[in-house]
C-alpha cells in the first residue's frame, strides 16, 4: 500500500494525468440552480514530435524507436516537400505552423527536426519561438566522420542546407577537407521511388548519384546530409564505393537523453554503433546487434499535411522495413 501511494504521483506525472474540477449546470423547472461538482481526470499523453518534409525522417525515427519505444508523432509535411529548394524564412514559417497545429491537439514536450534542411535553416529561431519545447536537430555527421579519421569527406546535402551558416561553420570547424555536393532533386526522387519503386525511378536515382560521384576525387568517406538519403544508403555505398555515414544514431541518443535523462555509454554499444553507422558493404546492415522483436507502430501517430490514399500504410510499411533491415 505504501509503495502504491509513492508510485501513484509518479504515474500521474509521467502520463500527464491532471485532475480537473468540472461542474455541470442543471436548470430544473421549479428548483433553483443546481450545481453538480465532480473531480474528473484528463489524460493527455506526452509525445515526441518528429518532423520532416516527407519519408526521410522515418530513418531517424527508426533509430530513436529502437532505443526508446515511447509515444511519437511523425509529421510528414508532404504538401511542402522538398524543403531543400526553399528559403530559410519559408522553412521556419512552415515548421513553426506545424508545431502550432500539432500542439493544439497533443502534448508536445520534445520536437525532433528529422531533417538536416529544417535544422540548419530554422532550429535557432524555433528554439526562441517555443521556449517551453526542447528541440533536437539533425546535422550532417561531419564530426563523426572526422573522428573516424577521414581526411577528405564528401557531404551530400540539399541546396538549402549547403548555404546555411550553421552548416558552413560546421564544415569550417573540422580539420578534414569537406567537399559539399548539392543534390537538387535527390530528395524528391527518393519520394517518387518509394511511392513507385519502378526501374525508371531507380535509374533516375542512380544517374544523380553517378553524376555526384564524378565530381569527387580521392575521398575517404561520404556523409549523408539529408535524412532522405539514408533510405538509399546501400545504393550510395555501391556507387561511391567508400564508407557511408549518417547521423541518425546520434539523434537517437539525444532523444534518449532528453526524454529520460539516460545516456548511452556502454562501450560494447559504441563499438556496434560504429559498425552500424558505416555501411562499408551493402550487406553490412543485416549484421546488427539490435533486434526489434516487435516492430509494431501502435505508439506512433502518423500525420500528413496532404492526405493521399494509402499514405499511412505506405509509411508504416517503410518504417517496419527500415527496422527490419537494421
Ligand atoms: N529530409 C530532409 C533533410 O534531411 C529534407 C529534404 C527536402 O525536403 O529537400 O534535409
């Protein structure tokens, strides 16, 4: 009983259950006003909101979900995809309005910008605008690649990311040599390929990557500076024939820390982290220590700025495929 008394407030806080006083008004014909009081409970769960312009952020969510399978909302701003061709101001306004609209119906404590373009363009102003929310951003994993000893690093990213001060200073700070390649159509082409996985769409993706590859000489690794590109990591690895790195696991660790206060420090885990983050060969992804037994998405809410037939099912399928392949 004593334990129950102690745990009860914790349960209430974690689930954001708030007692509220409700009174109902009953007007009877002959009687004066009659009030009925009662205490009811509102139960509004806390959610961590992931935002991307489309399907790319699913790769980030999958990493976070494996570390912390809590309540998530995945917001795909498919009406405004791609962000990569938009201005800083446009991206800030778009993401701000998404947060405002989701906040109306859900209790949001943490927002993850599962998008390099949104992070480099808008995270600073979003933090100023929503002081009560904790923001986690996604940036090209240049530090990780440099830490692995790569002296010459190719970064593939959107045109919007490539021109942001946040990205330029990140690239400038590292001792490694950075070659930035702006991929003008790649994110949209990945959307098209996941929508219709035809040979024609695949060849178009490959062409863009071969074109980018032709611009690079003597490099040690490739950083994927857009969450969409993680979905075609194996294709990038085959074409560039070098280790390919993404920053999703770093974001997942940050989600774990911000939401629970726990840090992922286990060294065995870190070793596996490196194995997992660098796809040296297309088959290396299947050799992973982390197994998701239950790839259910029951605690993830999917939201879209433009509704399309079967879109939610498509996202769930892709999400489960990412989890299964990791
Ligand atoms: N997935 C996003 C990123 O990481 C945005 C791609 C786009 O919409 O252009 O940059």
